[in-house]
C-alpha cells in the first residue's frame, strides 16, 4: 500500500504527463507533444552535425578563428536545452505550483499542507530530471563517445554535461522561481490575469532563442570582444562559458559567464525554495478565497458593412472571443508566430560589424514570412475545439453554416493577422524605404495575404473551434516539407514579384488586375452543399450486426 | 402538433429507443418520464437533430421534420440535460451568440436578452464568465437561450436541475404560462411531484419502450395508485428500495 505522500507525488507527476489524446479533446495536447518531439529530433540531428564539426575542430592546433567557431558551436546544445526546458516550464505554468483545482480537490482530505507542497516539489524535480534527460542524454552520449582516448576527455565531458543539464535545470528553475516571486507578491486575481501574458511571451521568447541560434552564434565573437550587454541577459551563453571555465580557456569574459551560470542556477533554486516555502500557505488561502469581480468585458464593435447577417456576426464574434480568451489557442498561435519571427530573422536581418542590421532586400520578405506563419497558424488553430460538449448549440441552430462560416472566418483571419502585421511593420518599412515604396509594399502585402487566405481556407468547411475531429492523418514529414516549400515559395516569390513591379507600372497593373479578379471569383464561389461537419462518422464504433 | 412515430435508435445493434410513438400537443405540457438509461435523452437528442434515428419519423404540423430540419429547429427551443456552455463567454454574450445563430438582429437580441436576464435574476451576473456560474445559474441562462427566439416547441430536459426553490417555482409557473400561450412543451424530469403538478399528459418510457401514455388522472385511475410516484414505481418495476437502502447501510457498518 502506497503512503499518502507517494500517492500525491504520483498524482502530481501524472498531471505533468497526462495525455488525453484518446479523447477528442486531446488533440491540442498531442500537438504540443509533436512540437516537443520535433524540437528534440531537431536537437538530435543538429547536435550530431555540430558535434562532428566541433570534434574535428578540437583536435590539434587551431587558429583564433577556429577557436571562435568552436565556441559558437558549443553554444548550440545549451541554447537548445535551455529553450526546451523553459518552453516546457512555461507551458506547464499552471501545473508548477498546486493550483485552485488541486486545493479544491485535496483540501477536504486529511493531508497537511506542507506534505502537499513537498509532494508537488518532488514531482516537479522528477519531471525536470525526465525532461533534461530526454533532451540531453543522446547528444551528450555522442560527445562522450567522440572523446574516447583524448587527454582532456574527463574535463570536456564534465563541461559538456554541466553545460547541457545545467541549462535545462536553469531554464526550468528560473521559470519556477519567477512564478514563486509572483505568487508571493501579487494577489490571486492579479496572478491569474498576468499569467497568460507571461506564458505567451515567455514561450515565444524560448522558441526564438532556439530557432535564432545561427544569429546568436554569429554574434558571439564580436559581442564578447565588445563586451555587449546582451551576453548577460542570454543564459545559454553563460552555460557555454562553462567550457571555458572547466577547460581553462583563455577568454576571461566567457569564463566569468560560466561562473555566473553556476551562481544563477543556485540563486534560482534558492529563490524557488524560499518563495514556495513562504508563499504556499498564503497562496492556498487566497486562491480558495478569491473570486472574480464582474466587470464588463471590452466589446469591439464590428461595422455593419463588414458583417451583414446576424449569423455571420455571431460566428465572427464567437471565433474572435475564443481567440481572445482561450489560453491554449493563444499559446498555439504564439508558438507559430514566434517560429515565423525566428525564420523572418534569417531572411530579413544580417550581421554587420557585430550587430544585427536590417537588409533592404531581406526586409521585403519579412512581412510575407510573418504573414504566412500568422495565416497558416490560424488555419491550424481553428481545427482545435474550444469546448466540445458545448457544440450542440451550433448543431441545434445550423443554417447554411458552411457559407456563413467561410465568410466570417476569412474576414476574421484578415482582421487578426493582416491588420496587426501591417501596423507592426509600417514603422520598420518607413525606416528603410520612402513612402511610395511603402505604399506599394503594403498593397502587395494585402493582396498576397487575401490570396493566401483563399488558398489555405479553400476546403475549410467547419465552424472555427467546434469540430471534434482532427487533421491527424497527415504525416509530420509531409507537413514539414509543405511548410518549407510554402513559406519559401510564397515569401521569395512575392518579394521577387514586388521588386519586379517596382518602377514598372504595367506589370503592377497586370498583377493587381489578375489577383483582384482571382479574389472576386473565389469570394463568389459557393461552398459544397453538404454542410458543416462537426464530428467524424457516428457512431464511433460500428458493429457488424451479424446476429 | 409534434408527433413521434415508431422511432427507433440502435447502438451497436441494440435498441436504446424501440418503436416509440407519442405526441406533444400545442397548449399542453407533456411529461416524459423514465428511469436512468431508459432512452429519454436519446429520444430528445433525436428530436433536436443531435442524433439520427435508425428508423421512424417525426412530424411537425403534419410535415416530416427531416424534410426541413433547419426550419423545424428554428421553431424549437431546447434546454439540454447537461449545462454545457462556453465557459469563457459571459451570460449576456452567450445569449447574444444564441440569438445571432438563430438569425435575430442585434438590437432585438440585446433587448430580449437583457429582459430575460433581469427576469431570471441574472442581471447582476451578466458580465461574469459562465465558468463562474453555479449550476442553477447556468440552467437559467440555458432557459433564456431556449426562449430568446419565441419558439413554438420547447423541450426541457431536466431543466429544473440545480434551481433553488424560488427559481424552481418560477420555472413551474413559466411552463404553465408558455403552454397557455399555445407552445407545445415536452418536459423531462425525475421530480415526480413537479411533473404531477404541471403536466397535462404523461408518457413513460422503460427500457426503450413506451409503457404508458395518458393524462395524470387517467394513469392514476388505470393503475389504481394515489399518486404519480406509485404509478411510476409500478410501471418500471423498481426493486424493493427500502431493503436495498438497508443493505447499503449494512455494507459500511459490517
């Protein structure tokens, strides 16, 4: 018979690992595992190639340039470990500390509060160990194998393990410590309100930190030589400094950053223990006592010329409110958008004199890359239901939803992806180009985004956030290839086309005429008449009815 | 009149609703009773179009509802057994959504929703997310959503579940008022006292089959029982509940 403490540890551990993918509501969770799976696989492949190069570079005498190349390569695995651990900790933000659900379920049982928190802490440590192992064991094993027979292999192995596992531990502990501080300083309702923003921006930052590695690697040497401040704000660099510290390297700044990594990991652990230790009783009481005050939510009025019918207005409002209030859908979009941001960096920015500079030709494609990721992100996120059990309302009231939904969805996607994108990119573009070029660029962006929406939503015969089946049959490999071709083809071709049109008005007129006609034809197209599908075939299990 | 004729629904070959026929007349409240798992909710889900019947027909005003399912749903108001609502919407927003989906203009929805929330004692909570509502409050939002478009047919599936005494009494008066205004009301409930007080007509289903279809007084006379509880117990042949309760108490005290 297990003790109450063991049962609690198992309960909390399962909350980290719970996967309801067998139920219709599990699709989103499964997708996050897919994302993590991709990250781990990418880390394994990239880590392998990085390690081969670094193993090659570490043999024999090296030039100064070779030394810096090795240092840049050694940044990759700590960067990757930190990003994955931080992303995961932020994703599980609600499950890090015992939350309202835990307290409500467990409070009636005769369990001391300190036992509850100790069990949560034990489960958390077990989860950190599992995650750090999953991310680091394989690449670290490859390194250790490659070191066989070398004189400094022990120190190098220690540096490798400390850098990767340390970065994972710090990524997780820093998030947990940050949460502890917030729990101690803020009220329960403020904590609840700010948590989604922290999660969304934090997860985006982690994705950018992983996918932006080539930039950080390229910037490392000039940044260290010029003692740039960002080095102190970017933890993966601290952990790559452990190599310098353990191997007795010549760069004092990197060695001191290695020491900073050790101190900051210790500090994060102390802050976490301290804030959790003092904050849990207060948090327990305030979580149970807190109630949401009724306040009128902001109501954005959609103009009548944009949405005419009550049904379309209802679907538009429903989808917009779901996007505005559902955290998991916001996280999904944020992950998509941050991936787009990191990729846009490759296309639009260049390193000049040790600093990131905007390239004029690349800037043209940045907006297209971001647009592609935003629109395809909405296409994907609309597949995930908000609350499956509540879909009966749409089924009960169905009236030509296919047509109504197509129109509402198209307008919503353009409103929530294109408008903010244009507003964000406008200052940037004004800084690079003169205003006629900016106007032309914006016009091309609008038309291109409208075309992309038509293309991606061509067969979208659903009400957003209401379908109970997932597009899970498409192979991940096929999707990846489609995305690579999609984003590069769309962004580069549109950017090329735009530069061809620049100063060549007959081609510009032809472009806008053809695309305008294509859009009108598509908008007037009537969707299939077989209606919206809310679920798969019914019943799910069918008997042969042989008797 | 809403007529259900020879309705059958099979799951994996086994009939859950078996050759069910009855009628719900305008101006009347028809009670639909049966023990758990007898097929009540399945019948209701077929009536509302959430499930398809294996066989049988449903007629409204003499027309097969499958010929114009959307037209029938426009005349139907439904309060489901479970208060499944979008928890991140406020009470008022949910009614605006329901009204919009039913094709009502914004001004009309806002006016009716405001009035209904006020009359159902929900005005103060109109800006709260539905996830913060109690079960009784959610039920009242569902009742308001079902009435918003002035339907001709109303189906209340355990609608009084979770309502406090005041709202329960209000709901009983509301049922009578709706019937008096010519609505056809199908009322599913386990609270036999309530059913006995408000229903004009009772249909009892047991193991998927209709076992009684008569007025309350007709059933009492036929079954020679003083009240609906006695009639119901005789019809569905429940166990000796007193001895079962004794057995439960014995399990924990043994």
